C-alpha cells in the first residue's frame, strides 16, 4: 500500500492529458504538487513509478447512474421499448430490491466504473421499497470499501400510478418521509471541502414521478443544507408533452417555477432543449450530464452538446443506469459520446480531446468539484492509467487519441486521493468471480419474482 504522504513521481508516461507534463507528475498528500516538463527533473524529492507503458488521464467522473440497475441488464421484458413503457416494465422488478441485492448491485456498478478509469461517481437512487430505507447508507459503505470518491443522491418519487404517475405504489414514499430522510442522510454522510470522499445531493426523480410540492420543498431544503440538486429533464418528447399537459409549460419552465434553475442543479440527459432554453441554462449556471449510450438505446434523441457549449452550458458525461446502457464503463461512454456528437456536428467540431474533456473537467463542473478532473498543480491526485498493449491498439500513433478511437475500456492502474485502488487491472481484495456469481444469482432471483 502506497503512503499518500510520500511524494511519488509518475515518470515519463507514454502520453498524458496535461500541458507541460511530458516527463510526468509528482503527487503527494493526495494532490498533484508538480508537473515535470520535457527535459527536466522533479524539484521535489520523490520515489518514482515508471509510467512508460501508460497513458495518464485525470480520473474520469461519472455524473449520472442508477447503480441498482446492474441487476436488470438486458431484461427481455424491457427490451425494444421507449422510456415510458421501458420504465413500466421495470418498476415491478425494481420493487423487489432488498438491502442484500442492492449491496451487490452497487458493488458491481462501482467496481466496473473503477476498472474503467472512473475515480468519482454520482448515483441517483430513487426506488425505496419497504425494507430499503437506508439505501444511501449501503452505497456509502461500498464506496468506502472500494476507495472511490462519490456524490450520492437521495432520490425520491411520490407520484405513483394512482396519482397519474408511472411507478407502482410500492416504490414511492410520501413527501414528509422523503424530506425528513433527505435531511438525515445529508447530516450523516455529507462531507465538505476539497478532500471530501462522500457527498450527498437531493434528487427527485423526474417531473412525471414527483409532485410540484416535493420539487419546491426539495429545492428549499437543498438551499438550506447547501447541497446540490439533480433530476432527469428534457430526456424525451413524451416528457415535454407530459409537462405541457400537466403543468401548462415546457420542462425547463416548470423547473424554474419550482426554484431549480440555478447553479446548484445538474440535469441528466438534456436532449430536447431549444436555443432559448440553452441560453437560460447557461445564465443560471445549470449543467448537463450527457448520456450517449442510454439516449441511443432508448431512442430518446441526441443531446445537442456543441450547441449547449456554444451557449455557455457545461457538459459532463454519465453512463446512466445499467438497464439502459447496459454497462457501467465510463471509458466506453467517452467513445460513445465522441462518435455520437461527431456524427451530429462533423469532424471539425468534435475531437477525441473534447470527449475526454467532457468526462473530466466538464463532469467536475457538473458536480461542483473544480479541484477534480484536471492534472494541474493543486488538483486532487485522482488518476487513471491505461496501457496500450492489447491487440486493438497495435499500430497506433497518437496515444491519447488511441484511447478513444481504438476503444480503451480497462484501466491498468487507478489512483484516488493519492492511493492506488486499482493495480494491474484489479481491485485489491475484490474477488470478481465470486462477485459475479453472487450478483448473477441475486439478479435471477429478483427478475423471477
């Protein structure tokens, strides 16, 4: 185990996503303390890690996920459906979540993310069947065990089928229960400051699964507790129609009426905003998590990333739930976003570096953590190191481009807060084969009812 207080020079990388660091970087006490330019030696006394076989990235940051959905990947009943019928097929299965099943689903999701080079992840957990009241606590325990940095959202739904919503009664809670538990979870788990490993945000699920009263009360609570806000918005045209029919306005107008259009908020998807709405998002400093795989699988549309960036909106990347991706691999999500946005905007508008930027600095902006997502002096030492020794990379020229163009998917080493949490492509102390066996058995049992 590496002593995080001891300086270490990550020496002479094959490639690195940083300017003026051709000979690598020095990390100490969980931070980047020095960039080593071409032809120079570190001024800091340090041990070294030979990185000549590695491409070094800032740790990738996942800005939208539903960990529990790893238990319902490629579920036949939900395949080949658009969002609303897809949800209706899955809600009854998700209602069978138990603490044991959730713990396995979360472990699989976080492990897959770590192994893909992700060092910080969010999660949007909004399903609370009886017995699963401490879902966020279960997620915190897994994150601490794996050494991952997290921003976990206390999600919520209080509008069930009997109220005109989509979810069944068994997975929703009443407003008073939701608000009281939201305050409890923040008080118990939320850490502040640049070294924070566990943070909490509040996250009513969507305009069609929560009441206006809950949206407004949650915004007020987030303001009082000084935490971030998250929800799905503008994902499908069906959502637009629902808001227009139910609230008499478009989703962004509804969000503003509820007190959400501000710098605390980051939104998942953002597929169906018009030009005027993009300017309003930028003015409010509200950010967007682009979920390329999910939007393609559910045929929701294509997030207008370049138009939003031109308007001044910060964009991050999210893998979304493993029932609509159907994976938790953020490096693959980088490639998916690159290809989708290049197809939309053309070769001259989108490069591999744009896609990497979305998953690093852009995602850091989404979650309000500017100390993450960049290799620079003073930033946190969260790093992902990839080898290019697989057949898929043979013959590559540019090492950074090869990660995206040739389809990197597995990190060789991952550092979080100055500590190696992945070495030689493995998470220390985690028996993957045993995890797969237990997780698969839990998934089969949950799907069978």
